[in-house]
């Protein structure tokens, strides 16, 4: 089946620094990837839709200047959390649409901002 | 916009059957998914319904009624490993396609 690799699995950073999270589709091409955020014991909140070769589409309430998304190739999308603050601490998960309309998810990134 | 409702928690006994309901309101409906998520892990795909009716896949079945905005996930012969969160998700077409998740139902399977 389709595999989506997400890196890093966890990251701890100081407040004010930027963190980049990578999402790769390993055995299929993904023109569209999605970035979700999940707080403990809550569901996935769609942050943005990442489109290869064009600007990402952000959901209402998500700051595009804070959460920079780049989808430079058919297999790679990156999410950069700029000037991270403790309230940005969360579990970030990417996904890509694969065969049969299924979403295949990366393993997620636990971000902790000190 | 969209609104997806499912129960917060359910408890069932090993070997039993449990039904997890999901109601939704959305424009541009383009399919309904069920995903399983164990704590600290990424969701995994369980089922996809785009037409009305029942889809059966092993111990899991999923039902959809588009006119009622209603779906359920049926889990048979429950096993302890089925303890997880079950996420109902609706794919909608509004310009592009996007999948919106419900809050999830935490299922506890007891011996």
C-alpha cells in the first residue's frame, strides 16, 4: 500500500525558533497533501491543503505566515512553523490522497515548544 | 461549512458487536470515511462509502444514508486491540477536495 513518511517524529525547540516538518509520499505521487493538527484527545483539524506547484489553501483561522507550506515536488510537502511559541505545541500530521480516495497518513510529528 | 457529530466514548465487551454512529451536515458531499486511530499514532483507513448502503469488510462494516446525513461503523467480534478512537470523516468538494474529521469516538473494549 501507499506509504507516507513524515519527519521528524518529535522535536523540541525554544520559543521563537522555526521548525520544518517534511512529508514524503514514498511510492506514489501526490499532487495534493493535507496538513492536520491534533490536540490531545481531540480529532484532526485540517490546517491547509498543499498543492504541488502552487500556493497552499489555508483553512479559516490558520495563519499562513506562521505555518508556511511548500509543495515543491510531487512527493514532498513541508510545513514550517515560524517563530514557534508554546501554544504551537501539538501533534502535526500530514496526509496524501492515494488509491481509491483513501488518505494515507504520515506517522505524525510531536512538536514541543519550550 | 460542515458539522460532524459522533459519540465521545463507548464501552463494549470483548466478543460483542458495537455500532458507532455519525451524522453530518455538509455541502458538496463526496464520500464518507472511517478511520481508526490508536493513541499516539496516525489514523489508518477502515472504510469508504460514497453510495447509500452497507459495505462489509471482514469484522468491520460501514453504512451510509446520504439523504439522512448518517453513517455508522459496525464492529463485530470485538477484540481488545479494537480499543481505539474511531474517526468519521467527510470528503467534500468546495472548489477543491478536502476531508474533514469528526471529533472521534473513543471505544473501550473490556474483557
